[in-house]
C-alpha cells in the first residue's frame, strides 16, 4: 500500500492554500486528491464518494472544519473516517474540543511537506491496522530518502533558522559573525533570492531584512510574503538605515515584529533576535503540545475501553452465580429475593459499562439515536425495586405510582431511560431524610410525563445549575448523576425541569418524554 492508492480530500476556503496542500501531497506520492472550499461542500462529497482521509482547515465560511468533524462523526458511515484538522489555533479549549469530537490528528500552521507526510502516514496506520506494516515500510523509505538529501544539512539541524537579506556584503558578514554557531543562518543578497528561499520547503523561522535593495526592496518582499499562505506569519525584523516614522509605520503595517537601525550594533541585534527566538520556539512547541494532548486523550480512551472489557467478565460471573443461588430449592425466600437483587444490580452494572460509551458519544457529538418503543411501567418499577434495596438502611418509603398510565410507552433506548431514572431516584434518596416518602408518578399523554418528588430542597445557589456537569452540593458527590440524566434525555428528545422550594422543603423533578406512535414501534 502507498499514498498513490489513498483518496484524499483537501478542505480550505482559500484556493491558494488548497493548491499548496495538493502540491505537497503530490510531492509525497498522492495521485487521487479531491478538494472543497467549505465544510458543507466537503460533507456532500463525502456522502457521495469514497474518501480515505480528509485534511480540513479549521476556520471556513458556510461550515467550519470543526462542524464538518462533528457532522462526520455523527454519520455512521463516516464515524471512523480519518480527519486531520489544519489550524493556527492557540486556545487549548478549542483544541480540546476537536479532540473530544474525535479528530484524528492536528497539524499546526505553518507546516512543511515532511511534517504533513508524518501526520498522514501515522493517521493512516492507526485507521488501517491491516496495512500498517506496508505503510511503515513506505514511511521508512520516505524518511530514508529525506535523510539522504543534503539540503545544506538543514533538515538534520533543530536550531532556529534565520535568513538575512542585504545587498551589502559587509552587513551579511557582520550578521554571520554575530550568529555563527548559535543558529542556522542563510544569506541572500537580493529580494528575489530571499522570496525563493522563504516559499520553499526550507522556509526560515525568522527573517532579518534590509529595506533599501535594488530590484525587489524589503517592503515589496514583505508584501509578497504576507500574500503567501505559508509565509503570512513569518516573523520579520527590518535591519535598515531608514529610521523615519513613515518607514517604521509602513514596515509595521506589513507585519514586522521589530526595527533595528544601521549601523548594526552586534549586541543589540543579538538580544533582539534572542527575544524573538523564544516566541518562535513556543510556536514550534505548540505542535508538540497538541500531539501530547491528543496522545493522552487516546490513552484515556484505550484505558476506558480495557476497563469496560475487563469488568464485563467478573460482573457476568456475579450475575450468573446470583441466578443459580436464587434458583436453589433450599434457599429461604428472603435470601432468594436478595440473590435476585444481586443479579439485577450486576446486570445494571453491565448496562452502565455500556452506557459510559454512549455518554462519550453524546458529549463528543457521535451519538446516533436508535428509537424503539419503551414500556415505562415495568422500567420504573424495576428502578424503584433496586433503589429500595440500595437505600434499605434509610427506611425510606418509596412509592411508584404508574396506575394512571399502565400501558404508557415512549420512544428511545430502554437502557438509557433506565440510567436516567436510576440517577434521578438515587439523587432523591440521598437528599431525602431517613424514613421520608419519595414518590415517583407516571402520567399519560402523547408525550408521557414522570414526576419525582422528595422532601428536602435543593440549595438556592444550586438550582440553576443542578443539571450542569460537576454541579453538586453533596459531600463527596461527583455532580455527574443529574448531568448524565439531562444529557441522556435530551439526546433522545426528552426534557427535564426542576421545581424546588425552601419554604415547603420540597423538590419536584419533571421528566417529559418523547412521543411513541404506538406500542411496539417508534
């Protein structure tokens, strides 16, 4: 397998950026490359053509790259499609959003063809394990070819790269002496040569640029660089004899980060460059930081997946043993009832393990709603039975009244609804005083309603955010029970409301469920 067999989609609203990325992919050996100018056009193409990997810019009109990512992950056919986000984002929260939405990798602008190739190969290896060995061999050959290329030794040197541009040989010699051994230094004696270097694969990290040069002067070179997608953020320090305000204003307007006046003071030049070297290094470290964030997120997902897998076996064993105990002929009725509760609790724990994956899908925008008819009366009765056993030490009176709508059904997933009412009832039992009455009632209607009433008022400061993530007033509480209940309800088209009153010392939670067209179908 090689990149010649892979079908790429490049998504960017700037045509020049699309062309640049396409040229880089072709240099890596890609032959099949589609392109789109926004996320919506890309999504339509993905739904009608086979694409193996997407490179999408973050900020685009009509539909942004992040919205394209969310839409793809919500589509079962595209949920596992490799998507690399190309971004200049510096906000960790935005990057965390992309990771949570299931981005395959992140590529920080500006980037080289080698960096692009590294990302593409790694993403393809992860998405296609069967072809991993072939891809690894192809990547090793590519890297070996890149290492064999001399390129003045620049590709093997991690130091900061500086390009000094001046038509005066004495100035270039002075700059060479100042930075000899400290940075990778290249020299150009005119604007044309500098433009060729800056727009090549070996773009410098910093440009020391004279203004007054024959042919293309420094201002014109700066204008052309700012118009080039890979060079628009290249730091420029003007080193010039032009010290008047108008020249400085013009240079700063072209994005210069500093001015150094001639004759050159070597100490000042060195200090100014050192200051900007720190900023440039931070920008380089951003890619490493994003890579680490993505790797940690994948590690957490792998650990969660392993834990879910490893817990299923022991819990299934507990459920099976409890079932055998309950079926034993010589077991007292009370013990048989306890064994049945153990079995039910074990099965519920197994369901909760499966539920954690669904919650992750909802939060990351990957959840696909699968409706079926759910009978509410047996579901609510079972939840109450488990709650009575769990909170037996509090001697609570737990009343489940489904008499008004014994045949009520809703549309959705029974497992998710069971988790909703389990979390809400658990929260009510924890808040209620020992020996008090908790009432769960089912009301009929096209959209069935369930109310849960318990003594004890939610603190006033908590009422607006009770269903928010990590919101809790209980010692040792996680604040995830009520949050997950709201999340699971809304994902299936339901809603939840709170009515809590300090004067009456009472809390009422109302759950409105989606309509089910008829029992047995949704």
